[in-house]
């Protein structure tokens, strides 16, 4: 039964890709190529340069959380770890590969595997819950002004409830967490990585921050998301989407929330379907919406993932040189 469920879970990301494939069949590719060709090269370069403040906000948020959690990791190691997480998240279903940051984090800190895992879970939880809160507020705003948007309130509210239950189970049910870590750390894969031995599950809660101590990272997460969606709005202008900025920002938030469902690769397909429905209220063409979403996907997800891949390749090359010189 468990094996069958695991196989089904592996197939879930195909749903989003199938949706994306169907959307592509409805588009005018000549129009999309034309839209991209109209963007000046300078603005394309400037858009990619805008990834820097996004990474800086994530870096500052994580450093603050590390300090609260009493874990020391340098800025350079943190930045490398962020980009490595992007890469592994990009190539795995539902972005679960981003949790490999835990292994790299343990290599460059004195914290235990459980502390590192708790910190990564906290970072991701803060980012996701802050996005859900923004989406909840945004869906209420849109529901008041447009009756057709009221249907988006239910899935977002459901996601918020399930996220709250998940966080409660992970952070408040100590026995539950300890049983999970006992199984994970005793697995053969973890032993091969030399991260499962010599650890105790109780250290998951060592220096674990209280909820009221997380308001500062939570506020930074909100600020980081807003920087992203202001960029989303500015990119929309490049594709001729000229509607009030707050609608574009809210549409971007809702698109990423629906895209976070683990039925696709970094939201590909589900995000485009959601955005097409939202922008249709303002009669924005599907070609412009999908062009915006694809550019956004490449800029915010694929580009940092490529940088993460280059970091991993560079680290492997250095290891080979060192091993070759020793031999």
C-alpha cells in the first residue's frame, strides 16, 4: 500500500505538466515570440539583475533566523546553500529537493542534523505561511471587488488550515517529530551520507525559537515577497499588461499559491492556468499572460537553479583536484 502511494506521488507532478502542455496548444506562438522580441535587451538584463535584491532579502531573513536559532553560518555559505537548494528543488517533484540544504548546512556548521533540519523547516514554513497570509488578505480584497474571485478564497483558506495543522504536528508534537527523525536518521541512505550517526532526536528542539521571536523573520519574508511581486508587475508592463499594480501583485501571489500544490514542477502549468483565469477579468490575452509567467519562471526559479548547479559543479571539480593531487 505504501509503495503504491509513493508511486502515485511521483506521478502527481505530471498533472501540472499536462495542464501546461494543454495551455500551449491554445496559444499563438508567433504572438508570444513577437512579445518577447519587443522587449529591449537592456530591460532583460536589468530584470535578471533584480534577482540580487531577492536573494539578499532571503539571505538576511535566513541569517536572522540562524541567529535566533543560535546556529552560526557565514554569509557566503548561506548564499551558496540558498542557490544549491534552488537547484535541487528545481529538479525534484514539489521542490522537495530543496531540503538537501540540510546536509550542506551541517557540513559548514557545528549544529546537529536535527537542528539544521528544524532551521530549514522553519525558514520554509515562515516563507510559505507569509505567502498564504498575503494570499488570504488578497483573496478577500478581490472577493469584495469582484464576485468571480470569491472562488479563490476557498482553496487558499484550505491551504492555510492544512499548513497550520502541519506546522503544529511538526513543531508542537515532540513525540511525533522524534519518531520521524528516528526512522529518517537510521535509514541506509542517511548512513551513507554520514549524517545519521552520533545524533539524538531531542536536539531537534535545542535552542528552538519561540513563536513570538519569529516576527522579525516573518516581516522580512513579507518584504521579500513584495519585492518579488513588484518585479512581477514591472515585467508585466514589458509584455503590455497595463492594469493597476495592486491587481497584478495579488494575481502573482495567488498564482504562486496555487502553483505551490505538489502536482507540478515549481508551479509550471497550474500557475499559468490560474493567471489566465485571473487576468481574463481585465481582458488580458492568454499569450501575454503565459509570456509573463514563463519569463517569471525563468527569472525567479530557473536562473537561481542554474547558479546553484554551477556552484555544485565547481565544488565537485575542486574535490577532484584535491583527490587527484593527494593520489
